[in-house]
C-alpha cells in the first residue's frame, strides 16, 4: 500500500500534465490558425484583392517602384485662399477650388499609400517646400467655373532636369486622360503654371509638375461626384513616372 501510493500519484500527475499540454497545444493551434487567417486577410487587402470602393474602383496593390518612395502632393490653395470660386446667379458661393483640390488630393494620397509610397500632402505655401527632396511632387489645381472641359499640366520652364520632367508630363497626359476620359486642354497653360512658385522653392533635382485637373464649370460632375476617378488619374500618373524611373535606374546599372 505504502509503496503503491507514490506511484499512483505520479501516474495521475503525469496524466494531468499530458491533459494540460494537450489543451495548450490546442489553444496554440487555434491562435496560429487565427493569426494565419489575419495575415492572409491583410496580404490580400494590400495586394489589391479587396472589394472595389464606392466608385467601383479596385484599390491598388503594392507597387515595387513606389515602395517606400517619398511623394508630395500640393493641395492647391490650401492654407492660403479659395482659388477659383463658383457662384450662383445671386452671388452665393456654390463651390470653391480649394475644397475640390483637397478632396482629390486626399483620395490620391490614400491610393498611393496603398501602393507602399510615403505620401505627404502640402499646403500651397507649405514651409516644407523649401529645398524639398522627394521622388516626385505634383501640385493639384482645378480651373475656373467657365463652361469649358479638359485638363493640362506644366513643368518648370527653367528646370535643370528637363528630360525627367518631360517624362513626368508624358505620364500625366497619358494616365490622367485614361482614368478620367477628359480631353487635353492645351491652350490655357499660363506663365503661372510654367513659373509656378513651388518649382523655385523645391530642390532643383526634384521632379515636379502642376496639374489643372479640369474645369469647375464643364467638368464639375467628374471633379465633385466622381472625384475618385480624378484621384486615380493622379495616382496612376505618379506610378507611371516612378515605374519609368526605376526602369531607367536598372538600365544604367546594367
Ligand atoms: Zn488653382
């Protein structure tokens, strides 16, 4: 009797330990499965398998050329004035340029961040513009309330990187037109655009352009009700440029 008791106790203890281990491994397995499912969900979302957003646009996935690149967007007139102002017949303000710019800049930044880019939205006369070094800067504006339609973009007239800026301009003209369906409106590119103040503030080696995304008059529906399309145009233009630059770097190192 005396010699059996410790043996029984030890056997019971061993069973208990086995039970606890079994339960712990089951819990561990559940936690592992849950985290695997979580990781798969996050990966699927980042890779663009998410549901289309309210505008029927699929969120973009990670883009190698954009990954960890610094992109700056100027939300035209932000922190300064209203820009173009549309009034009704009684002179009441119906729409201001600054609010349209901000809406599209916000959506474009969201899209670009999903590709892995690091995006900052700047005010019109943001202090950070001074000597700014980024992969690309795009200033977003819209045109007046007249009944005209179309977009146009310009780069610095006295740029020291004219070829790079030309490639940026080509990307804007192709990608923005494709995403929005808007025609190119060339006859209204002004000195205000080619000698835009921000071009003189940033580092001269920073590729930069100013984009007039459409007219508040003729393109109002697109700019306000389908602003996600304009944002896609902006983001696609920047991705086109970054991808082109990456190919050029690869070519040079070959
Ligand atoms: Zn403007």
